[in-house]
C-alpha cells in the first residue's frame, strides 16, 4: 500500500538559511499534518491542512509557513533557521470524518541539521 | 493541551516474554493511538482505540482504554527482538485531530 512520502530525507543547512520540506500524503487522504521531533523528545504538532485549507495550528514558529497544493502535497517552509530547529520533521496524513477521526499515518521524516 | 503520557519505563525483557506499557492523559479524548519508533526513524502506526471502546486486539498487540482513569495500556505478547523500539501513545480530542504525544517507552527485547 502507498505510504506518506517525504523529501528530502536528510537536509543540512546553515544558520539563517531557508529550507523547504515536501510531503506527499497517502492517496485519497484529505488531511495533512506536520510534526517536529527534537532529539530525545516526543513529536510536537505544528500545523495541519484539510482539503487544502489550514485547519489547525500548533506551536509553529512565525519563521515557518506551510501550505497544501491542489494535488494535496504539502510543503513546510522554514526561514532564518536556528540551531534549535535541528530535528526530525514528520508529515502525516489521514482521512477526517465529521464525527470520527482516523488513523494518522506518518512518513519517514526529514532529518534537518542546522549548523 | 491534551497530553498522552507514558509511565516513565524502560523495559528490558527476554524474547518470548510479554511487554506491558502504560499511558495516562489529562483531558477528554476522541481516540488514542499507539505508535512504534525505531531509533530516530519513522513513526509506525500500531493501533487506534476510540473513546467508546475498552479493548482492542491486533495480532500480538492488545490495547486497553479506561476513560474513567484516563489511562491506556499496550501489551505485546511473545515479544521478538524486532519489537525493540520506543513506543508512544498519542491522543486526539473531539473536533481536533492533532495528536498530543507523550514520552516514549523504550523497550529492549533481548534475543
């Protein structure tokens, strides 16, 4: 079965640079989520999109922005990178019902290292 | 914010034994999901249990949910070396699908 695809898998950037992470959800999933997992930490929710509209926003820095495109892929844009942005960035996708919620399936993650 | 929290366990067991880990949370939930993560890699979805369910099975996995105690447990039976990983529970609330993760439980299965 198709899974969530993320690219790139690894990314090394310097401080103050920008980075763009891409996510391709499972076909027919209508919701995309972004999470950040720092070293030794649990994943933290950043932002989500339902049918290409931002549906929820968590602890996402103002330096970060995201969007979902007409083909449902999503991009997380990160500017003015800081050392503390070094983390694993996960994208997840799911179906979303009115009264039920469904399993969120995660991609393999993008490991961002800021030097 | 809602927070799934595992008991701060680091389990080390022999292959073939059962592994049990617990999770507690603070507020009302819609569902609770368990994930496995191998060292710094992706999160693999294991099982979802809804707030109106008390127990669920999937292969060697058994999950219980006690909403009155705001707690869940994950049992892995007949453990294998490949089960060595960190296990996270994550909760979501009604009308809000974001997952709130707790601290992972590290499980080491010794061959």
